[in-house]
């Protein structure tokens, strides 16, 4: 994929980026229906798949961890590449939409046919990585195509299609069961309701992404310059971090990570009840970050200013609004991850008192969790129309705070209801939070980002979605087993408290 042709960035008078029609905003957002269709299938069914293939309840979080780890590495790389791509008529972001769609659709076709737990874990990694290839350029796409006054509406429209896609995908096994598709299977085999849902998801993903690709034209580099969003100098590498800073930061983080890893290893080899091995993911990740900074120092010193150096440099100069939003995202996504990985086993225990994955009760609650997840996404689709109105009246940070409070209370209420049908009330609060999480942070963020780095900063912003997922996958299994007596419902309550923390952190953000 070629770099922007700098000769095309000729001198053009500055112009205001035109407002798009409602139909154009819809066209550029339809692809997210396919993306969330795949995410909905993944979130509602993967824990069920893992347990069907023999995973213990405390092992589920670590089996999810490969996916966010991959996203942590891939997101800034994909964002960086999409910032610098121009592939003929396909443009800047759309090549990544199509690549991710092809890979994710193939993964969806294979996933429900696996027979071994380790293969399922690998397929989750591939599926999540493929979805993210499409998703992050989509976030930058809104920043590229819309003026600031339309970005809240643009991200809200994405939230609407995310909600619609997730409603249908999450409820698919339940719907198929009502159509007399088999919902039970022998031990170690997935029921037909799950398998057929994944096949349908592969088709929907390709169709939705293709619709956006073929109905939306991206602005050329010359047009972006005419809007004041890009200059010829923006295509040049401009590393602001000196070699000494790269080296000092890298050495500090590497030594900290190495010390924590060594201490953990020493402790685990000298006690009869060692700490969970998943903690190595956290300590090793700290060391890895330091190593990347040290590699950036080496490349920078040798005048080899490659993508790694640019990304590490961008990490050292995050906009202030982005830093504050990052902390809010951290606590918000920790809460969501607790809900996604524990809803089925937690409610099976809490309501039916069972952990037997082959039982009718477990599979019943597994399908009902799909309905619940579809419900909160349906509520999110409805709230997508309300959020721009609230943002106009109260500003975006307060709107996000109100939404997160509703979501936190919704998660905490899991422990109150002993009737699964009443949990739809909980999903209303979660739906409002989810709609806002998908739109408000990005609307505030794009306002503070330079246009020529929209993709890479969106990728870096994803760190604060992925890191809490890694933390949740690392610690929630430990908490569930050792602190909560294998009662997973308390891990979801912990997630609700985390979302309330995120809500009040919104008070630190000033909307421009």
C-alpha cells in the first residue's frame, strides 16, 4: 500500500469540511452492523463454547486473554498504516474494512466446528484480531469524513447499527431454538443453534462491510488538505522524543516489569498456594512495554525511524483530553468485560444453582444471556437517538457520566434479581452506558486529534479498552476463586462498581 503522493497535496484554498446528509451518514455506518454482529456472537457464546469443550469456570478469563493481547499490539499498527495508506479507488480506510471482513468471516465459519479447547482459544484470537482490523479504521473514518459538529451524530449512528447487529446476533441461538433447531448436543459438541448462528454471522459481516465500501467515497489527500486537515509536511516523520528519553523510559519500565516477574516467580516457587499464573501476563506486559521503548531508542539513534519509533513517540505525546478519557475507558471496559465473560456461568449458578454445562438449565440460561445481550444492545440503539440531544443540552462529559451511572447500577442489580426475566431491567441501564461508551468518548476524542494521526491515536486509545480486558482476564479468575468462593455473580457486581468509578471520572473532562 502506497504512501500518500505528496505532489497531490497541492496548494488549495482552505475550505470547511462539508456536512453529510443523513443517508450518507447511514451508508458509512452500515459496516458497523457487520462488525458488531461478529462481536455479539463472540461475546454471548464464547464462554459457553469454552465450557462445552471442557474449560473450568476459573479458566475462562485466561482463555479470553489472547484476543485483547493481539489487539493491544495490532490496533496502533493498523491505525498507523491506515493513516499512511492510499490504495487507488479503495482509498485510505476501506482496504482495512475489507481485509478484516474476509478474515473474520472465515474465522466465523470455522469456529463452531472445533473439537479441542486450545483450537477454540486460537480461533478466538484470530477472530478478534480480524474484527479489529476492520473496526479501528472505522473509528478514524468518522473523524475523516465528518465536521466536528456532526461527529456526535456520526458515532451515535454507529452505536445504532452496533445495537441492531448485536440484538440480532446475540439472540440468534434463542431464535433458532424457537424454529426447532437443536439446542442440545452430546458432551463436548456445540449445539446446532450456535453453529448456524456463526455461519449467518459470516455472511452478514461480508455484506455489511461491502455495502459501506461500495457506497461511500473517502476524501482524497488533496481534499483533506483543502479542509485544513492535512499538510504536505504531515506525511514526513517528525519524531519529538529524544533518544535519551526513549532509553530512560524503556529502561525504567523494563526493569520494573522484570522485577515484578521475578518476584512473582520466586513467590510461586516457595509457597504451597501460589498466585495465579495469569499474573505473569501483567508483569510481562510491563516489561514488554519497556522493551519496545528501548527498541525505539535503538532505531532512533541509528536514524531508522520506522513505524515502531513513530508509535512509541506518539505514545509519549498523548493529548490531554485523550489522557483523561483513557482512564474513564479503563474502568468502563473492565466492567463490560466482567459482564461478557461471567454472565452465563454467574446466572446459571445464581438462579439455577448449576455449573453443569450439559444440563438443560445451563443451556437455557445460556440462550437467555443471548437475549439479555440482545436487549442491552437494543436499548443502546434506542439511546443512540437520545444521546446527541442530551449532549447538546448538558455537554458530552455529563451525558457520558449519566449513562455510566445507569450502566453501573444495572450490573450491580444482577445480584438482586432471582428471576432471569427481571434482568431485562438491568439491561436497560447497561444499554444506555453501552450506547454512550460507543459514541461519546470518540466524539470528544476526535476533536482533540490531528487529522493526519487520527488512525494511530484511535489505535492507541484502544489500549485503554484492551488493558482492562487483560487485567480482567488476569484477575477476575483469581477473585472469583479465592475471594468470592467460586460465586461468579460477585465478579459482575465488582464490574458495576468499576463503571461507577468511570462515571465520576468524567467530571475531570472539559468539553471544547
